C-alpha cells in the first residue's frame, strides 16, 4: 500500500484504500476461521460463505478499526467502502428500516473515526447501481435502498459520505435514468458511475 500511494502521488493521482466490508470469504477458510475464533458472535454464515453481521454492534468497531489503522499508517487520500451492504443471498430477518440503520451505523462510525484522525481523507462507497425504483423505470428488485439496505441518499444528506461510485453496470434505460437519479440526489457530493 505504501508503494502504491507513493507511486500515485508521484503522478499527481490520489490513492484510495479499497475495503471489502461485510463478506469474509468461505466459512471454512483459514482467514474466516481465525476471525470466528476472535469474534465468534460477529460472524454469520450463508451456505458456504461467511460475513460480518451488520446487526452485531461489534461490526462498526471492527470495520472502523481496519480503516483507522490504514489511515494512521499510510498517506491514503481516501477510504472506499465496498460491499457495505447485506449480502444479496441472505434473507434479512429485521425490518428494512432497522437493516438500513445497521449499515448506516457502520458508515457513520467509519466516517467519524477516520475524519478525527485525518479530516481530509475522503470516504466513499460503491453501492448497488440503482438507488430506488423510479416513477417510470423499475430497478427490477435490485436496488441499494430496498435490497442492499444502503441509505446512500441519507448518507450524502447527513454528510457522512464524500463520494459515491454506484455500480452502474447497465445499458440504455437501465442506465441513463438511474444515473440522472443519482445526480439529482447527490446533495453536492461527488457521484461517479462505476462502469461494467
């Protein structure tokens, strides 16, 4: 990471550390087993996959700890939260509003902790590419707000997300209306469509 940051800075580029937040890999992999030993109540299982349970109060502390360790030890320009959502394969047992609050609690903690160390470090995420259904266009059941439990618009309004890179892996009317929707809901934050 130090090498990547130095090389980016030599070229006038920013370097953002990419953090995979919720998935932790195969349930029986050495890494997942080690994490389960250290935080037995924080991890959950979905078939063969392990993930950090966003409902567990340790999740925000754990993920924020990774981000702050990076910010303290490396001259990164940003922290990019990927997979900051419930895994799409699981059936969430909580009400949708509670599930969204669980994810927001993690984002809020990361933002506050990172900014307390280096206020200039940008916090960003890569949400599901469609925020919500639109009046004329459906997300076909795959959107950030109702499927990934990502209240990205709320994060931008609250000011706990500096940049958003929605996964806009679509064409035509599955792309353009949703790209416009992101821009209209940006609250002055930077929106850059991640293209497939």
